[in-house]
């Protein structure tokens, strides 16, 4: 009953003209209102504040005094700052480059080899094993590994001892020459599952006839990997590289739990550096400058990544058409 | 390809997979050893019997039940609220096709990419100003917004492809926009919303930096923060560490077993669009 009435009302409305065409736009925009307001309060306002504070001298109490570019000039001469960014590059290698390469090979092997010859169940179980560390809170992963890598009675040293390689034992997280590499190793373990899962999903849209044709032509596994798998999942590769690089630049929890940036700053990274500058040294202006530089780098990287991804997807669509 | 050549690859992959899960096994084995047994036989021996006192002591010492309640409460609220917020945003952008939607979407995407380091001090300062510091609510609010940024991005493209005939038909039958959203768009998009819920829940559960800064009192801390802080202070002996690690790992494994399909499908959805 109501339905007919409503319908009639609409027809009447149409006769009057303006209503049906004007109403939709305004009321759809209303749905966006809570989201936009929440964003302004929780993301935009703090972000603007942080940027402003980076141009001031502020200890977190009283009002900030404007100091222009002083914080940034100081950063340029701060060897701790440069070291933290250098360590970031190591993290990009450990969390983006290495997992992407290993993930590609593993995904191709699981998809094109295990999946085909031993069934997709076997492939799924193996994939799950590689993915498991991704579900773990990074703080917990840190606890697990700091104990495995402990100098006395740590599992790794105990294992080396047991197989007769006792001379290889190390203070994995306490030796300034090794600590960064140990943290890198842990991050590879944490990160591998992500590219693997993305690549395996990507491979599902590759036409299986490509592989069959190549196999008939006598192409070996590596040739098929190089000439079919790699070009076909280029868009996924860009996504994975971008996301993982951003994650690498932001890495905090693992460093906090594993090494606290030590020993002697050997594993300090920008996010941990800004955290200690904010909350331990309470040099808020300086900490804000560090995090602003980090933000600029991350946003630039995101834009490049998005651009490469769109271009790869366009190229692929062009090739398909 | 002969079977003889296939098996070495499978064996190599299985060994690699084993390497990935060995840390979990080693933690589980050592968490049920007594301290005496641990110091006598080291970390690699199999346990003689089941010793649960270490786990029990640790549970009581950190008040683990309270930490679990906090984590479930915070992650659950964030998952629900962020999904609702994402749906509202994405409805306006994807279905409503509001003016300037590309810019609105770019705004959300960039907000999602911002490092939390660039928000953390002002969020800490502002929450003190408004009396929300050291409350679970503060963390819920912040993560609802941050997760909704990703949700908006993902859902907008999904809803952009929502069959328009269904919406048109409902409109002709007299449903207003609010009814169309809750009676048609939401039920039809349920699989994607499920993926978002699971991801938001687990991501929030695993968050470390902001909860570390915002939740200082013992009664408000999450599982991740409580364990991370203890470990960072190096207050634990080996048996304690293993108990902590096992209790931290268990919820993750439960999520993993329950949500494995959703997780892997979700990652693929999120990555490709």
C-alpha cells in the first residue's frame, strides 16, 4: 500500500521538476560526513600539528617557540639521524627486496610445481606455514626471536653447539657488528608470507595454456618462470614492493623488543629514533622533524609505487586487448 | 618430468616450511619445561613431562585475562566501527558517485599511508587535553579512523561495481538511500565486509606503537603491549620468556586456523585493487 503511495508521490514530484534530480547528490554526501569529520580530528589535525611543531623548539610543556628550519639543519649534521636512515635501507632489503624475490620463487614453485604434481592441498598447507608469522603480533615475534638468539642458552647457539659448529656461536643481538643482520634475518622470516600469498593469488589469473605451451616447447622450469611468471605478475610485484618498503621504513615494534635500537645505536631506525626523541628525551620539536622527514619519504615512495602499479596494469590490459 | 626429479623440490620446500614453523614448536616445547629441566638440558631437548606452573605464574603475574579482555574489546570495537565507517564512506563514493570522489578517495588513501610516527605525539598530547589519555576508548577512536581509511579504499572500488539495476529497482519501490544501504548494499557485500572485519581485528590486535604510548596503566594494556614492554625491560628469565611467547602466539594461531581462508583471500583482494 505504502509503496503505491510513494510511487505516486514520485511521479508528482517529477511533475514539479527539481526534487528528484537535486536530492540524491546532497544526501549521498551526507553519508561521507562522519568519515570526513573523524578524519579531520584524528588524522589531519595531528598531522598538521606535528608538521608545525617540527619548526619549533618545544619540550612538550608550555607553548612552542618558533625556530624555523633549525631542527632540520640540526638533523643534517646529526650522525645518529643518518645512521637510522641507513639502517632503514637495510630494512628495505630485508623486508621488501629479499621477501619479494624469495616469495616469487616460492609462489611459482608452489603453484606451477607442487600444485600441479602433488595437488593444491599440499600447496595450500605449505603456503599456510610460510604465512603463519604474518598473523603474529610483531612484539610477540620479537619475544620469540630474542630468546632464540640469546647468547647464553639461546636455541640457535645451542643448535650450533650440538652440530659441532660451536665456534660459530655469537651474541646475535648484542654484538654491534652482527645485530643489524640478526634483526634483518628476523624480518625476512616475518615478512615472507605476504608476497607469497599475493603472488599465489596473482598466478591464478594466468592462463594455464601459456605454461602448457611452453612446457610442450621444451622450456624448463626456470625459463617458464623468467618468461611467463615474472612478466605476468608484474602489477603484484609493484604492489608488494611498495607495501613492504613502506612497512620497512615504519618498522618499530621489532626493534623495540629485539634491541631497543642498540647496541650503541647499531640497529636504530627512524621510527624508533623519533619515539625516543619524543618520549625519552622530550625534544618534541626535533622528534617531529624526524617523523616529518620520514613521512615525506613514505609519501613519495607511495606515489611512485602507485604510478608504477597503474602503468603496469594499463600495459597488461593493453596487451590483453 | 619424472617423479625422481620432482621430489627433491618438494622436499626442499617442506624443509623451508619447517624452518618457518620451528620457532613456534621450540617455544611450545620450552614453555612446558620446568626451569630446572631447562637449565640442565638446554632449549633443544624434549620435555620430560608437562610442567604448567611457568605458564600459570606468568598468567597471574601479568594478569593475562585482563589483557585478553582489553585486546578483544579494543580490536572488536575497532573492527565493527571501522567497518561501519568504511561502508558509509564507500557508499557515498562508490554508489553515490559524489562530486570530487577521486579527491576524497586520494585523501583517504594518503591518510592510510601516513606513518603513525607523524601522528603519535599530537594524538598523545590532544588525548591528554580532552581527558582520553590512558583509556581504551582513545585507542579505539584512533584505530577506527586509520583502519577505515583502508576500508574505504577497498570498499569503494567494490561498491563502484555494485549492479545499479538492483539499486534502481529498490528506489522505484520507494526505498530511501538509508534503506537501500542497509537492506541491499550491506547484505549483498557481506563477503567483503567479513574480510574487512577479520583484517581490522587482527591488525588492531597486533598494533604496537600507539597502544604503547597511549595505554600506560596495567589495566588498559593489550596483549601485544604488555608482552612487548616486559620483554623490552628484560625482566624475564628463559622460562618466563617462553611462557610469554606461547601465550602471545596462541591467539594468533587460533585466528589463523579460524580465518585462514578469509585472510588469504582478503590479502589478494586488497592487493589487486
